C-alpha cells in the first residue's frame, strides 16, 4: 500500500507552494490527500491541483483527482471537510 501525504490547505495558503508540495509527494510515489474547510480553501486547493497537473505533465504523467468528504473536530465541534485524493497515471 502506498504512503499517503496529507496536506491541509487554508484560504490563505500559497497556491504555488501547495502545488509544489503535491508534485513532490507524487514524485516520491505517495498518494496525496488535500483537506479543506470553507470556500476560500477549496478555491486555493483546486488552483493548486491545476498547477500541479502542469508541473507533473512535463514528466509525462497526468493527475487523477477524486473528491470526497470527511469529518474533523475543531474546537469540540464536528466539521465537514472536502477531501481531494490525488494520484498520478
């Protein structure tokens, strides 16, 4: 089973940095899970996926992004998070 790299993305996250982290983890053979809560963080995560796709395409690969939901606890409250599971083909 492949190792999973979990990245948490905030609305203030730098898109290029997140894209670089996604690309590096994929190049290391990992599956990447990007966790987001809120519209602005989802926006940053999707832009980072698009940018990472461009980075990885130069090496002859393409991304598969599978969206889903997960729950997490923040300050004692259960929150629903969007989870993007990313792998390469």
